[in-house]
């Protein structure tokens, strides 16, 4: 059996990892096993391990197809991602999801996110019925504008004037962000 | 508001030279379980949703990300604006930059390509926020001793605060989206820096590191990925970020750390009765107390034995805190930053030996 990482040398090291109770097994040559950090303590000192390079080879060798699909947002192709081990942008995770999933499962096990979810101000990508939709909560300034509209409709002009000033302040603040 | 950041950064830069005379920083203190655990670190990786990840960003986009993160912390309505300074890497000398790594404030990767990069740092140097490292935002909280839940809580609060004005890339299935898929999910890497001289001495580390990798944890050298083990110092951290909540990951790491601590203590207790070990500890103290030339490597190896001796009460007269303070002060770049950058390695070894002799005078 050849090494599952480089495919060049015979596999000599069998590695089992249990991640979230799921067993993952792979066979590596001594060089790749060493690079991944699986080696005896006695050589621990010269452990030199760049995960990105290794990850690049885990994601899959570049196929060199010329008509490669590119991420519409950042322009990265899957081949470029595979080569560098670096994802181009958030949208890449949607565009290349099917091809990235096996790698993600190899790293983390077949798991779904558990833990913190960003507040309402964060971009949320949800998938209703297989379609990707981007749901954006109103920003604070949008909320204020809605409140202003409501105040004017109710003819509460004192409150409206306050809101108008607040919005002006917020717009100024936004200018700095641009 | 932005102008004041610049002045702050210059002031901070000036203060760096005298930092060793100031109030004790986290890396100079001894916290909980400090006989084994030097420090705790929790890091969160976050990216802005509307920008490409750092590897595909233009210089203009990098500058925009930096501005937005900086404003999120330093703007007037931020609750912690006055606790933070923004430091532009271009303002620092090479020695000052390396000294930041020696004090674990930024990563080696961050200073390797420092041009145009900046970071936010809290006054007490416990919290740093690197901008445009591997991800747009890297929140890091450091704490002396074992303090995983405290550090995780603080990182969570900083994240929540940043999230008030920044939109982070998030996916319901994959969690927080990161440039490298190894950080997907919580984006949280929690780690403890451990001093394990006894387990190293009796050759148990090989078995331990194999067992740890099965538990989704990884143990490596002091300065993270690819770094060497110096003076029996190890960094233990969680490897898995997807499918485990922050709380679960922290609890898992906490449990394993407690097991390692008890194993190290048991081994220390039996080793410290061994005359060969006692001899080694005594000789190490003797060399450190009398040497006129000390390289950093030699210092790290010997101080590890002395630290073991203090913890096991084979030696007395100085505290673990004294050792922490000294160890930071005698790192090469931190020395250069404090004593002037044109020190040769030989001059540095003389100065280091002087400082060590002075600091360990009471050691017996």
C-alpha cells in the first residue's frame, strides 16, 4: 500500500485517530508520518511541521484543468485552494463545499458546528431546501431609520428629531469605516 | 480618536524599553497549579464576512480590515477602548518585534511578514488582537497558571464586543469560517504551557503524546507549531474545533491537564528522592549562580532543573515567580530591546550571566 498523503512511498505507519468517537484511519510513509508529528519522542526536538503544506496535499493534488470553476467572490479556483491549503473567502466554502467536505471530515470527523453563534449583526448563511440564502439582520442604523419613519407617522416630532440626530451621528461614524 | 491611537502606540513603544521595571505582567506571575502549569492561552479566529481571507487580500483591503477592527475596539462607544493600544509593527524595531513573540503576545508567523500589520494589546498585555494574521482577527487571551475557563470567558467577551460592530463569516454547519479548515467551527484553540521535567526525564512523553493525539489534543514545543522542546516546556492544546462546543473543548483540555499534572507530580516525588536527580538539580543551580557566560539554550536547560528543584523543595530562597520574570528578561530579543540592539551574542551571554547571578543570589 502506498502512502495516502504523498502517494510516492510505501506506507509504513498506520495511524488511527478517534475524533468525537469516530475512528479515522490512514496509512502514511515514514516521512509524511514524521511531518504530521507522529513519531517517537526521541526525535521530537527537530519536529518541523507545516500543516498548510500537508493540508494542501490532503485536499487533493491539483488536476490542472483549465476550465476550473472559480469562486465568484474572490476568484479562487479549487486547484489554488488545494495547492495552498488556504481557502479564499467565506463564499468559497459554499462554492466548493462538496469538494471540501471530505477534507473537513478528515480533520474534524463528520461533525457539525456546536458552540457559539454570532449575534444578530453577523452574516448568516442558511440553507433552506438546498438553496443558499443570505439572511441579514437590519443594522442598528436601519433599525433607527425604521423607528424614525414610525415616529413621523405617529407625529411624535420630538422623538423624531432625536432619532434624526442619532442617525446623523451614526452616519458620520459609518464614514470612518468605509 | 484615531490620532490618539498613534500617540498611544508611540508611548507604548517607549514603554517597552522599561517594561521590566513596571508592574508584573501575566508572564512574570505564578498562577494556579504553577508548579506544573506556566500559563494558559485561549485564541479565537474570526473573519469579516465581506472580505476575502488574508491570502487573497489586496493591500487596500488589508488596510480596511485593520481600520475596521481597530475602530471596533478603540471607537468612543466601545466599553474597553481605554484599555487597549494599537501597535503598528512598522513602528517597532526587529528586536522589539521578536520580543513580542518571546512574550507570546503575537505569533512567530505574525512578525515574519510584519510589514503593514498591526495588533491591539491590552495595557496588562493579557489580551492581544492580531489583525490580518492567518485570519482577519485573532483574539488571544493569556493568563498565568491554569485558568482555562477564565481565559475562554474573556476571549468570548472580546468576541461579543467585536461582533457588535463587525460581521463575522459564519455558517450554520461549519461554524465560524476560517482561512485554514483546521480552525473551522468554534475557531478556538485553547492551550496550556506545561513544565514537565519529571515525565521528560523518565521517558514518558512518547507514550503521552501518542495517547493525547487519540483524544484530539496535541502537545508540542513552547512557541507552537514547528517549535522545539526547550527545558521540558510543552504546549498542550485542543486540535478539534468542529463538533465540540467551546465549553466541551475547554473541559476536555482541563481534565487532561489535571491528569498530566497529577502524573508529573507523582513522578517528581519519586525522582526527587534519587541522588542522581538531586545532584543534577544542585549542579544546575551552581552553574547558574556562578557562570560568567550563559547562552539562552544553556540557561533554559539549567533553569528547568532549578525550577523542578524549587517546586520539589530541593532548593529554596527564590520563588517560581522570580524564575518566570528572569526567564522572560533573558530571552535574546527581550534583552536586546532592553539593553540596546547592537549587542553581540557574546556580549549578550555576559549580560545574561550577570542578570542570572544577580537574580539567583538567594538561591540555595
